[in-house]
């Protein structure tokens, strides 16, 4: 685990807590779950997009051209240990926060 994984986890927890606080203020239920889902989805989308661009660059893509990548390739190709941890670290941090809240309150 490196600094970026820890930074992603901290940012994801901050996103979760912010959405949770807003939903609590508005008396809406399940704010912690929605906050965690938004944070995890943000990092999933980020990693998929990075994989799509890496695949496109490998295929000779340049800015201004249509990206030569199928819609599913960013999700299924190009995952390294580092990119997996860029998603797993925020997911674990957010899910741990939600589970701690669910179990303690």
C-alpha cells in the first residue's frame, strides 16, 4: 500500500461522511450507505476511465480522436495490483465505517 491508496481512502471517507451528514440534516434514511456507495462508485469510475485511456494510448490513440476501446474493456482489462488497491482501499475504508456505525448504533 502506498500514499495514494491511503489518500484515496481518506477522501472516500470524507465523501461518505459529507453525504451522510447532509442526508441526516435532511432527515433522510441510510445516509451512510448512500455516501459509501457514491464514494466507491467514484473511484470505480476513475479506475475504469484510467484503464480505457491506457488501452487507447497503447493502440495509438491521440487527443481529438475517438477512443479505440470497447465499452467493457476498461472494466475487464488493464488492472494491476496498484490500480486494484486504488479501488479496494477506499471501498474497505467506507465499508468499515458503515459497518462500524451499523454495529455500534
